C-alpha cells in the first residue's frame, strides 16, 4: 500500500498519475477518481473476469490523492478527503473492536 501512496503523491508525470500515464495502462483520471471515491474497480488482465471487485483504500492513499490539485477539481478533492475521513473512522472502529475482543 505504501507504494500506491507514493505513486499517488508523485507529481512527476512519468512516474506518478497523469492523463498520459493512466491512458498507457488503459485508465483515466476519471476512473482513478471513481476508484478512490467509490472504492471499486473492475479487474482486468489474464485470468480475471469482468466482475467488479471491492477495493479498500487506506486513509493515507486517499489523503495523498486529495492533495493533488493538478489532477482533481476542488469538489473532487473534497469528496476524496471525506472518503479519507471515513476510512480513518473505519480503521479506528476496527482497532477498538480488536482491543475489546482481546480484552475478553
């Protein structure tokens, strides 16, 4: 996951996300946004079917994306930041549940 966060934060168009780099891999900035906000994407490649698979992105990845004013509009960045907040809340709830279970 750390590699994904680094990729999202990298502003070099040859290494990080850009229209050109995503198009080379059959994607787009809009598709990246959908995956970030909606948390789902279609598997593509050998042996993969066309059914959507759930993608869970951590808050760090979402915060890195929310900082990319060169890729996303202000409204899109706000929605990504909201998704980061929800991811933080979900992660904290999971940790509380684990701690409560361990205390039993």
